[in-house]
């Protein structure tokens, strides 16, 4: 292999910005699993743009969008300013329409007065009647106005200028628009005053007629009431109730007294029956007392009560013996113990002697007990007889009261029929008379008030100052049109579906991202920028390439890959730059690396490394050149290049056959550690699809803000259909803030 000194010198200058240190950064921000074919399913093209998508699209066209937006906004604002009318001055007065609730009788002649809604509608018509407008025109105050002098029909002109609207439930606004506000104010004042006076006169006349009718109705009802009062004979009795309510109250009182008397009578009867039962029970007990037998317990209780000495002694002995038995039972567990049996026999002897004494004294004690019980029964009978006499007296008294109250209630019920009949005739007339008096009183109040229409605000001039409003509307339409144009430009740009960032590649295409490459600064910024900033940018570039290289090498090692093709969907998406950067990074990492320029139709790798175009890959495909003669060294250690050579139709035909290309790669695998193939874009021509069938894996170069998502997706689909392993994508042109990396990490390390 040969190396040109001049080529080394020029290549060093060309690759100065790509040189990298001999260390690598493991992993990347968007690294994924190392499998080259296990890719997520693509989301596909979205038909509805997102806000961030439109914003990113607008950033790419903000100059054009701003220019068009300002142009359209200015045109719209000027057009609105010219088209908007200047407006006229306005004069406004307020009339208050009060509601009315007076009626002659329930259900008669009440609709026009109580239905406020109809009354309001009537006023809006009446104020424009020819009668009112003619009186306004004939007013002395308006005879010298221009409106009256210059108009053939001033009343018609006023009617056309007049506008009415309700600003509140009871407030009607009367307005007039024109160019002479002082004259309009005078006309409107005369109009509302004339309308109020006419309405008040009509209202007063109507109310006086209502009042006369109501007075006559009141006199008629009073006469009917007097006739009924004279015909009612019960009204002459001062003790009789005057109204059904009063009568019902007295009937209720008598009924309450009757219920109380009946309840007391029942209680007396129950008490008397109970006393009779007690007397019978006492007589029965006295009759059976002579033959009554007493139990041993009763005899013993009587003897103990009388403190019989012998029985008291037995009782004391029994208590002592029982205490002794309890003590011995506690001391001896055996119930048959002789000492326990001894006490038990003693207790039995005491009980036997007590029973003998009781039997001996039974006759005397029974005689005494019978005498005592006979005295108790006789005493109780005397007390029961006293209570029975009292109960009998109460029963007689309550029986008489019940009879008297029942008779009184019967009389009141017969009288109540006449009271109710008479009150039924007079009550409706009294109620109607009361209502009529209330209506007459209300009419008197309204007659003194002056009418239902009041002038709440005299005519006020509201001068037209719509310049500010026109400016506001013009500004608003200008801003709106500006935003519309920005949105339209952003949408049209979004429809191109350019790649906005790494997340979009992963989420919308479903493609694995191997790494990212920062955007290249412009030449002007490099010339004018500070040396430290430029050095930091180059360091970030190197680190990004090294990170991508690390991911690629890991994948290649896992999948036993050696020949990697770098391509793109369309031209100008950074594939050649990516190929040279990755190959340079691998070479600086100590790997024998070869770049094969298979972009035969538009080669550029030879210019990048300052090498001749031919001989190269084209001559190898035509079998005009041996592979070893085509490999050319570069200024970068461990890096060689095979240029594209002179392309022709014969070369493309040989490429389609594939035999020479397969032999080329098979021969190169044994001479180099890693081979980077720079190919054509996928979509314009079929060269990449032909080359891809002989490589181990493919990297797709995507340029942010340039590459289009549908085309990238189409390119990946074509590769997948031919079962060409797709390792993933590398996104170029990422906007990076070098200060975000931190000073300790962006500073260049010493050699």
C-alpha cells in the first residue's frame, strides 16, 4: 500500500475537526438494545399536527412566516380601518314603566292592567304614534330647529331616528342617532315629556272611571249585607254566636266538657264496681274463716311473734347446731364422718322437738289468728263502705252533668244550621266589599302619584369617539391575521414532515437511534467566535462520534458484523460526513478501518480526504483493477479509503450482478477490522438496495430539520423488504448548547 505525503498534509487539514482522542464514551443518550433487527413497530405518519410539531416547523420558516404575517396583518388592519364607519352621535333618555295590579273584580277587566308585558309592548307602539310625534313637532321649543325647518315630514324623520329597547325589566331606553347632538337632545326631551303627559292624562282618566265603578259596586254590596242582617232573627240574640267560627268554638267547648263528664262518670262506675268486689271478697273470707286451717310455718311465725320461750330456745339451738355443722363440714371432707353425722342427728332432734311444740300449741294459736283476721276484715269493710258512698255520690253528679251537656249540645247543633246558612249568604258579599275598598284605596294613591310612566333620566348626549375602538379592532384583526398566517405557514411546513428531533425518530418511525451528531456551526461563526468556544464544540463533536462508534462496535461485536453501510433516504442528509467521522473514530481507537466509497454516481469521499477519484470501486467492479491497488492511505493512522472511481453504465450493470461486489467485500474482510461503506441515498436509485444485500448491517443518516419522516420510513421499509439488517439511525444536526455540558467536561484534555 502507498501513502502520498501531499495527501497526508491535505488530509490532516481536512480532518482536523474530526480528529478524536484514543478513548471512547460507552453508551449514548438514545442507545437501545444491541439487536440490529429487533425494532419497535413504527407509529406511522400522523395526520393531525401537535403543538410542538407546528412550533418546530415554524422555527424553520420563521423569517418567511413573519414577513408574510406582517404583510397580511397590515393589509387587514388598513382594510378594516377604511371600511369601518365613522358612526354618529347618540342621545339617550330613560323612562320607567311601573307595574299595575288594580282590577275591578276578580276575573273581569283585569287583563290590560295586570299584564305588564302587554302594557310595555303598547307603550313602545304608542310613543311612535303620529299623534305624539305631531305634538312634538308643533312644540314651540322646536320650531326653529333644522330638523323641523328642512324636513317635509319632521314627524316621519323623528320616527325613523327613534330607537327603543328595554335595559331593565321596568326601564325603557329611548335613543336617537344623528349629526347634531344638541338639537337631538332638545327633540328627545320634548318627546319624552309629551309622551309622559299624554300617557298620564289617559291613565288618570281611566283610573277615575274605574274608581266610579268601584264606588257603585261597594254601595250595592253594602245594601245586600244590610238586608241579610235584618232578615236574620238569630242575630238579635246577643248570646248567640255572631259567626260560624265563634259558634263552632262554643260547640267545641261544650263537646270538651261533655267528654270530660263522660270520662269522669266512667271512672266513678269503675271505682264503684271495684269497691263492690272488695266487699263481696271480705264477706266470703269472713264466712270461711271458722274452718280455715293454718300451716306449720304460720303457727311457728305466730309463736315467734309472741316470743314463745320454748320456741325461741329451739331456734337458738338450731342456729348453733347449723353453725357447728358448717364448721365440721369444712374440717372433714368425708360426709359420713361420725362428727358430722353427730351434728346432723342433733339438728334433727331439735327440729323434731320444735315440731312437737308447734303441734301442741296449734289449737290455741289458730283461735287467736282467726280472731285477729276477723277484726281486720271488719275494719276494712267499714273503710270500703265509706269509699263506696263517695263513689256513688260522684256517679250521680257526673250522670246529671252528662245528661245536661248532651241536651245543650243538641240545641246548639239545631241552632248552628241557621247560623251557617245566614253566614254563607253574607260572607262572600263582605269579602267582595273588602276587596273593592282596597282597590279604591290603591286607585286613590295612584291618582295622587301622577301615572305609571316616569322620566328617570333626561336626554343625555353620548358623543361618538370610535377612533379608539377602530384602532382596537384593527389591531385585533391584524394580530389575528398574523397568527393565522404563522399557523398556515407552520402547517404547510409541518406537512413536509421534517425530522424535529430524536424523539420523533423513535416514536413516529419506530427506529432505533444509535447516536447523535451536533450541528456544524457556520464558517462565519467559527471565524468570529472565540477559540475556547470553537475548541469546546469540536470536543463535543468528537465525543458524540465516539459515543456512536461505541454503540456501533458493541452491536457489531454482538452480531459478528464487519461491513457496515451508511446511507440516507435522500441526498444531502449527512451520510458521507457520518461515514468519514465514524471511520476516523474507529481508526483512532486502534482498529484497521477502511472506507469504501460506493456512492458511484455522486462521489465525494475522495475530496474529503484529498485523494484522486480513480482508480477505485468502479474499476474493481469492471475487473480492471485489483483490490490492493485501489486501497489508498489517509493522514489518519489505521484509516484507508477506496475511492468511487469513474462511474458508467457498465459499472451500474456490474453492480446489479453483485458477483464482483461480493468478492470485493469477502476479500476485504480478512484485511481490515472494520469496513465502512458510503453508498447512494435509498430512494433516488436502486444502488443502495443492491449494495445492502452484501453488507452486514445498515446505518441510516438523518439530518434534523432536513430529512422527511415519510421518506425515511419509506427507505427503511425498502431495506426491510430485502431483509437487509437495519442497525438503526444516527441523527445529525442536533442543536447543542456547549455550556450545558459543564466546564469540567467540555475542556480539551492534554495530549
